[in-house]
């Protein structure tokens, strides 16, 4: 999940807003399904048929867990205090006088010298 979150932090703000809009629309559909499920369950339970209560409870719990997983995918809100993650992973190849090469993985931030 950390690679996904890092990719979100490095993404352009317009791409983040499209992602947030799509996930919010999916969450709205899930909430609508839960309200419909509650209404249908109350109608049948008040009509005298109590066999639908437990399956609708299980369905509502499943929808709730799906909504929680989708909430984790939402990008962090951008505020004027937040600092974007601008670390860039680079591989530098150092060549020594003997001809041997050594690859070095460097993670540098915006103010650091690499």
C-alpha cells in the first residue's frame, strides 16, 4: 500500500481530484444501496416476514466493509501546510579507477544534495 500512497502523493493535483471524485461517487452508490436495503428490510419486517432480517444485516455489513476499504484509497487532502512527497529514487553508478562499477541507491528530497 505504501507504493500506491507514494504514487498518489507524486501525482498531479488534477489527477488526485479525478480519483477523489470517482471514489466519492462509488461511496455515494454504496450508501444509497445501504439505505435501500434498510428500507426494504423494514418494509418486509413490518409486513410480518422476519426471514429477510439476517441476510440484509450481513449484506449491510459487507457494504460497510467495502466502504471502509474505499475510504483508505482516498487521497490525503491538500492544505497550504502540507508538503508533497518529492523524494526521488535514483541509481547512480560510480566508476572507480580500477574499472569496477558500484550501483548506489540514493533517495533525495527537494532540499538535499545527492
